[in-house]
């Protein structure tokens, strides 16, 4: 079986998923519980705080975020319940999900550890730029944009997990890179179908590479992820710069393709603060 062949690999990984021999990534338990509690509409501040406190590491990260310059609290927030009360359930839900995402980007073996780390760092960078770009659009939520950026390449994780089982594939950097790039959008869609994310966010996992995509006159979350991704690629692909003006997402965000996103006033600072919290 030639797993370096795209079609063969896709058939193999799809069969493994269907037979439960390969588990798709799932949200960490605390993040899932928080999302479900908020969705119910009946959770109290205290109940959400108790759920979050079940993960001490996540609790510490949430307090760090709540007191960071990114959210500019006037007084220091010293408890999880105070954070929930001050920030509100929807914001807490999105922050906890974003902070918990790093747990998903962990290899089962050390063989491909660098791949997982590189994808996480890339996802954080795209997420940070997406969040900053969303501030230019009054109809978009910055934390939703952040999540869309974090999940845009999540389809690569099952490919790496499968590759860990086959050393001949795991050690062939060229073949593995080809599989990751060609197959991750379709697998990302499978993952998103099992997660309780709004479609407006989950579409980023399989639509961000469609540079002809135009969903309407207003920018959406896929648009901001797409622009953030392209900005990350410009340095590696000089040809890209000449094509940016033809991409609808740039037009809808009111961006000049000749100007780097990070050069726009206030963007670099927002990006740096978000990166610092997630990395």
C-alpha cells in the first residue's frame, strides 16, 4: 500500500476514521463543558467558574488573559468567578475554547513533534492577525475570529497522527508535506462536522484556501482568516503579492494589497498581545 499517494492515503485515513481506529480531534473536556453550559442558557456565573476550576492550568491561563492589556481590566481580577462575571458568558466560552486548543496540538510520539509545534505556531499567528482584522468590522466578533484562525489547519492533525504509525511516511518530509497540504481541508471539514461550532467559523477549516470565494458584500470570518493566512505566506511566495488585488477578501476588508497588514496602525500591537497569550 503506497500511503505516499494522495488517493490511497485518503482512502486509508477515511476508513480508519469510519472504523474508529483513528479518532478525530475533540475539544478538551472543560472547554466542551463550558460551551455546553453556555449554550443551555441556564448556567450561572458560579457554575461556569466551577467547571473551569476543574482544570487548574486553564484557570491560571484565563486569569492571565483577563488581566492582560488585551482586555484592559480597570481592576485586577483575582478569581475565576470574577472573570466570568466581568467578561460575560459568551466571551468566556470563546476564550476557554481558544486557550484549550493547544492541548489538541500534541503528538502521541516525538517523531513528528516539530510538525505539531509548527502548525500550532502558524495557527496562533493566523489567529492573532484574524482577531486584529476583525476589529475593522463592526459586525464581527474578535474572539470568534480568533477561533476561526486557530482551527483553519486542524485537518492536518489526523494526517500527522496517521503518519506516526508509518515511519516510512513520517520520515519522508516531501511526501508528508504534500499530503498535509492537499488533504487537510477535506479532513478539517470532517472534524468541524463533529464540533459544536457555528458554521460561520467552522467553514474556515475547509474554505480558507479558496481565493475566488465571495460570500457576499460583507467580510466574514473566512475572509479574515484567508487574509491573515495570505499575509503569512507573502514572504515565502513573492508571486502572491501580485495576485492579492484579485482576491475578494482583501476588497471586502478595505485593504490595500500593497500595504502589509502589520503596517496598519494598531494591528501589530493587537497581534503581538494575542500571540503572547496563546504561545
